[in-house]
C-alpha cells in the first residue's frame, strides 16, 4: 500500500523557516522521484521542487534560492527546507510521486 505522509507545516512569521517532511511507505526512494507542490487559496497547484532517484534536485523559480529539497533514504523521507518565508508562501504543501500523493500540510506565513 503506497502512502506519502507530509508533515511539518504550521504558522510562521515572515522571514522565518520551516522544514517539511514527506515519509513514504510502500516503495523506496530509489524507485521513484519525489516532488513538492503547493496550492494557495484560490490558486492552481504549482510545482516547487523535485528530487530524482539519483539525488539530483530541481527547482521551479518560486522555490529557487529559498527552498532546499533533500532525502534520507534510510528513513524513506524527503524534506523541503523553506527559508525566508513570505506571506505569499501560505499554501497547502503536498509531496507526490508517480506512485501517489500525500495529504498535504498547511503552511501559514503571517505576523
């Protein structure tokens, strides 16, 4: 049974940081790439970053320079470190793979 469990969201002040985690089960990270997406209220879902099975990372413009994706294969976990957060980063963040989607974790950036 494939599952992706995203966590780590919460309320953070502008300029702050959060680290999101995506724990996968039912497959291993050397089998599928993992990507992070987000969906802000009233907006379409957008891709942020991806890490492939070789550990190579990719970033969309909205994530480049502030977000860092990484993986711990021993823990079957992919992380998204988010720094210098802005109010416009407020969204539900999802992790996904070709095998399925996680349930999302809410990030709210507000003072």
